[in-house]
RNA sequence: GCGAGCAUAGCUCAGUUGGCAGAGCGUCAGAUUGUGGUUCUGAAUGUCGCGGGUUCGAGCCCCGUUGUUCGCCCCA
């Protein structure tokens, strides 16, 4: 039995690699325009980081992490905790009161694979650390919006909510649980479980009966402080003033414990059962929680596979088109020697070119040149060696020109 | 962790009540010996996912197993 790739992973073959490079290049350009700088962190971290950062009770930490070496280390399941760890470790807050960082990297979660869900997957994301200004929230959402629209994705909907701070939520939970306790038996088994572990997640339930019950439930927003609400209103106003289309959704909840106040998602209904293309929010307590000074921060992460999925469906991805400029065909040993030298000379000058390595007939070499979409072909045979000149053929129209200055062949490859 | 579907050539897939393993695309070669694309001719490539069972006979039926896809959960 040949060995296969691990479950939930994928190989990126050349055609796909080309598309991902295209996507990453575009993402980098936009991050750069918004003055975000790239940060890279190790593929694995101390397990403790994620336990403290994401929350021990979350599904990810409790059952989806790839942990090894006596539970000491874990392949990163998300990027915010590692970025904040580095922020604290290198005192980046001292270097500058506002750090704007972005990343593009792979992450690991031991989930059952599904449409748009993998065990090793890629995200790009940004973290803006140091500001609690509503304009920082707005910038983050506009940055995400610029990237998503920049890809030509049109039907993604932005949903925004605020979930307040821990104290505000405590008050809400009291009322919320009180209300739900009357319906406890009617709730779905999942929601009954959530009732104990993480009541906030019940707001997210897809179960129809759960949704009915939620219709008359207390709304979190009403339990938030005036300042929290005011801040949220400011963000919405700024977005409006800048032409960003969004919907507020008081049911929007996110999976990690570190979120406070603003949360947002970019949704699409074309991702199978998954619907989030991008998700993020404010996490004003995390830096402190991980041992740093109290520092407000906000960020987002976007699923690259999910974005590619939509772009593929909408024909927004480029086809690999980095073809060789020249194919050098040769006939016989002597000419092969000469051809190989010519190949090397041109490559040193930066010309993308190719020759035959299979000892094939001239006809086959021509076919090969055509197959790889070489723009030009030269045939090197005895005649060419004798006359020290070559016929340069343009494949698109079959036209040929005689070139005697073979040392500077690149000048004729227009 | 739970549920459902699928597994035949490199790719996409046919395969009849159980009776010789197939097509299209791709790959390779040739169409008078130094010029591609179009066309024509030909060729190679399969443990029918794997292991059992039923049967004179299994790609097809049954059981198990692995992989995969989709959904639940969760998330990007």
C-alpha cells in the first residue's frame, strides 16, 4: 500500500500553487498599503499558551489540538495567541504604542474534514495592538473588506456585533439562563450542553426549536454599559461614513474566550455548511491575560481555502501562465552540447528557457515546446553549428528569423 | 466524538438479471528519415481501495476495514 497524505491535509500541485501565490501577493500588497508589517512565529508553541489564550473549555483546546512531547507543545491552532506572545516577549509595546502586524500561515486543528474545513489549513490575518479607538475597529474591518473586495468577491456579507466585557456578560448570563431554564428540556441536546459550558453559543444554534425559544430571550446588547454601546455606535457610524455595507447581528457570537466588545464576520452562503470567510474582533484582555501590560487590541483571521473556494467558483483565479520564453531543440550529440551551453548562458541572463532531456526526436521536441507553451523555439543541428547562426521560430504564428548573433539571442526574444 | 454517501486507467466517469476490464480527455509513438498546434493511425497504463464471505463464476451481492466526500458539533 502506497503511503497517502494524512486525513484533512492537501497537496498544493503547481497549478494551485500558482493561484495561492497570486492570492498571497495581493494580500501582502493590501496589508502593506494599510501599513501592517509581517510577523512569523513557530509552527508550534507551549501548550499552555493556547490553554490560557483561547480558553480551556473551547472545543479547540479541549479536543482539537495536535499536542506532543508529554503535552508540552502544540501545533498552533490559531495565530492571535502566538502573535500576542511574541508582542509581550519582545516588548513590542515599548517600541511603539501601536503595533500593526499581519501574518499568512498554516494552522492545525484535529477536526473532521468537511467542505471548507481541513486539519492543516491556511489563514491570513491582522492584529492591531495598542488602540481602543473606534477608528482602530473601523480600520480593521475596512482592511478586511478591502482584501475581500479586492479579490472580486461580491456576495460576502459583513455582520457586526458587540459582546461587551466579562462583567457585562455575567449579568446577561444570569437573566439568559434564568429565561432558558424554563425551556431546558425543549432545547436541543447540544444547547443543553452549551447551557452549562458556554451559554453564549446557544445564540448561535441552528436548531429550529432553539431559534424559536431564542426569539423571546433577553438580548445581550441590552445588558451592556452605556459606554460600550456608545463605542459600538461610533464604530458603526465611521463604517457608514466610509461607505462600508454591513449588518448588525446581536446573535453573532464567536468561539474563543478572548473576545470582548466588537466582533465581526464576513459570511458567504456558498461555503457548504461553513459560512464564515473571515472572522475577528476585539480582545482587550488577552495581552494582560498572557502576562503583558493591559493593552487593547483587535484583529481578524481569514480562511484561505474558503476564499479560494469562492474565487474558484466565480472564476476569479488566474490560470498558470508563466511559460518559458524559449525552447532549444537539438539534433545529435554535438548540437546537444552547444544547446546546453546556450541554455545556461540565457538562464544566467534571466531568460526562462528549456531544452530536451529525454533524447527525443525533433518532432517530439517541437511537440514538447508547444505543450509547455514556449514562446520561441530554436533548432540546433549540424547546419547551425557550421554556419554559426540559428532560425528563431515564433510559435504563435510560425514565423522565423535568422539570428547570427547567437551570443545575444535574448535580444531577439521580444 | 456522531450520522450518511462514494471508492473502476494519470484525470472525468460508463460498466446491463452476477458471465472476457471499457470510453472520453491526457500521455507516448508514427503518418517516407530537420519543425509544433488541426487531422488520421497505433501503443502503454488497472491487485476494479484492502480483507473475508456467498456463488460453477463477483467490479456488481453480503460482512468487515481503510480512504474519501458531505452533514452534526465547532470554526477560518
